[in-house]
C-alpha cells in the first residue's frame, strides 16, 4: 500500500450496510429553542427540512407560518426561557405543540387577561389555521409554570 493511500474501507464489508435503509418513520420532530424571537427562524428551517422527507411538501407554507408565529410570540411573552416545539403526524393530521415557561398567574383575572393578550397576538396564526381547516388553542399549566399552545392541521 502506498504511504499516502487512504485506509481500506472495511465498513463496506459490514452486512448491516448491505441492507437497504428503513423508510423514514412517521414524522416526529421535537426541539428546544431559546426564548428569543430569532429562534422562529430556526424552528421554521427545521420544519421546512422535515416536511418534504415525509411527503408533506404541500404543507410547508401553513406549517412554517404557524411555527414562526408560535415561536416568535411565545418568545416575546416569555423572553430568555426555553421553548419546546413538537411536530407530529398522527391520525391524518399534523400536530404542532409549543410549550413555554411563562410564569404562573395565581390571580384569575390576570390569567384571563394574559390569555386574551396571547390569543390576540396570535391573530395571523389563527387566520392561517382557519384558512387550512385546522384548529388551535392554548392553555396555562396551572398551578405549574408554562403555557401550551397547539395547532392541528388536516393532511
């Protein structure tokens, strides 16, 4: 062997490599993002890359808008705290869930006002979801910290 030759490729002889790769499993994407409005871009790029790999290129437009709005609004309402984003394909639907670490409001009036402001801030998300025949909502995790926002879009 020449002194500058690469080492032999022994991995090509591995029987596991001779088997065809498994098809991609059902769409399951979960990631943690920093509580910063710029994280919306990271979430948008992650779902944009995942959708075509699962035959869902046609859903790129609504899903990227939904992710962008959820991450940007929740990051602005709870700055500096992690956001947990999940995208799953289940029962003929695409399900997006975003959980933030918004502080708990013990006063019911403050909790209600906070929810109204959050829903109002997500007006664009509501329009996109409605246009695609989906559903969305949010709920505080009383008595724990955090708000969970969810979106369901038909396939």
